[in-house]
C-alpha cells in the first residue's frame, strides 16, 4: 500500500511552493500586521490569532523572490512548527494536492544545503518546492525573534 501525503500549495509570483497539510492550521485573507521592532529581516511583524501573538514572515524575502507591494488579495497561512505557530504571507493559496510520498525528491538528493526546502515534487505541469518550516529560521534568527516578541509584550 502506498503512503500518500497532502500538501497546501501557494504561489509567490508564478512559482509554486507547498507545506505539509498537517502543519497548516488555517488560511486567511490579508490583515493588518503590527510592526515588530528588532525582529529578523524576514519578519513583517505580528498578528493576533485568537489571542495568540503570531509572527508574520515575508516569504518573498525568505525565498529571495523580488519584493512587491502587499495587496489586499494576498493570503496568510497559519502553520505550526516544532516550536511555535507562524504566519506566512503569500500571494495566494491555490489548494491542496495529494501525492505519493515517493514523488517527493528530497533536497539532499538535488543539492546539499537547500535552505528551507525539504524537497521537490514533479507534477505534470511543473515543479513544487516543499517548504521545511522547522528549518525556516536560523538559531540567531530564532533568538532575535524570541527577544523581539518578549519585548513586544513584557510581563
């Protein structure tokens, strides 16, 4: 019996990226993001998700996609890493795909040290880069974000 995986696919310009569906909590339309002083460059700011303060990441900066003005049609993916809930600002979510687990070519088999990418799925109409949320931030960025979040709501 083949193992199947589900992925949430999103776009940055015309490039397709994906997250494991099990990591995704919800997708919402663009909302106001409160700036967060002293946060890593890839952090746009923070939003509240049912009372939880969540950092919002600029996926364009992280994946080195050219910046563009943020639009009201953009979407935010709320997902869970091993350490925290995060919000990922993307152009649009196109849907969920299901693939055989063997259809994922792991990044180490393509090039070593492909930051933030777990692997690639080859579909009939092109490639989808599967994002590794747990490798998203370096240790320095994690510490910087933790400090910025603590400073934003001191006890």
